[in-house]
């Protein structure tokens, strides 16, 4: 169904400004993206966000494009919460945040949104409000969300300066030659597949430490500590040493019901508090592949 608006003002006005006034629930940035995509026509011609509207001109577009979908309900395991942040044990399959305002998929961000202070998202349109770091959809485990603007700035600074210590468990194929090592390989975006990354001399410095804590004939369970925080760093590094993560078919891993990567713990300074470590236990589905004891997990 096509919706038509008639511009009835004497003074010319930018198209994006006019549509923002008519659809206040949608951010101006999102309106600009929709216009740029060619879905909005002025006098039956494609327009730009800066296109000036004049009296009696007609604006047409699919009626549904400015109707925000109702986001699915989701219930996540809260590890810790105070006035400044919320710490969540994210299950595999849940996204950290939606990619656009018109996504109805539930996420960590949508779950946390009702708990956030108004200063962190004054217009209620930021689908990444409070997010200070990400976990891939397939990765489970500990993730922290800021609840205030000041807390987000405080936590962001720690992540950007490598003050946050993160530990992961990764189930990989095969037995590693070294039980403990550091992988030092710069990572760059893969130009052939822009959504993925690869080792490359022109990439950004990337350091990953690992310790083998359990092994059998087919698999090894690693405790992994990323020193840097590059996108897909652990996945790329383990693929590069020929031990891809099980379930990571993007980077050469054998198929599985999920990506076998788990954010086990985060050590961070909280606002107005002391250093804290938050942990999430190893998911049961890892134990389908390998036996592991409490003593091994404590290494």
C-alpha cells in the first residue's frame, strides 16, 4: 500500500526534516537511509534527504516503511545489576543489538532498554543504547550493558584502553601442538568477503593467548584470553593455526548446532566501585563433545 502526503506549507522544507516531524518515532538518521534507498518519491521522482519540498508537492512511499515493528519479548539471565550497569549471560543465537530501527528481532539491547536511564537514549531511538562491547550471535556468555550515559563512557574507556580482561572457552578440532601459546597475527577485513576478516600484514595488531585445558581424540577445549579486541579475533586466529572453532562454518569449522565459543568471564572496574569479575558457567552443549572437570575449568 502506498501512502501519499501533500506538502501544504508555503516555506520550503527539507524532505528528511518534514518526514521526521510526521514520524517522530523514527530517527532522522533512519529516515535518511530510507530516502537514500529510493523508497521515497517526491512528485514521482527519487529524492535525497536534502531535497527541498515546495507547496502542493506530493510525497509517496510504502506505508509500512515508517512503522516500527513490535520487538519480540525475551528473557535473559541477569548475573548482576546495579544503578550503573547490567551483566547478562547471553545465550547462543541471540544478537547483541539489531542492525536497524526496523528490526523486530529481540536482542540484548532490547532486553536491557526498559532498564536504561533516559540520558543514555533521550529519543528512545538508539538500538545500541548501553552497548559497550559485542558478542557474535553464536557466542554465548558474559556481556555488560551500561545503564547511564556516564557509565557507558566510563566502561567504553576501559574497553578501548584494554583494561578489561576477558576469558573465553573455545572448542576446536584436533589436538594442538602446544598446550599454551600466544598467537600474534595482525587482522584485516577480507576484501573478497567484507563481513569476514583474515590475517594480513596490513591489518591491525591482534594478540590472543590460549591454554589447552581438556582434549580427546577429536577435540580440544581451550581457555582463551584475547589481549586485543578485534572483530572475530579468536575465530580468525584459531582458524589460522588450523584449529577452527567447532560450529564456525564461516571460518572453516565443522558444522554444529551452535558456535562453540563462550565468553566465560569479564574482569572490569564498575563505576563508583571496585574491580569485579563476572562469570558464566560452561554451557552443557560443550560437554557433548568433550569431558571436562571442575579442576580443568579452574585452570
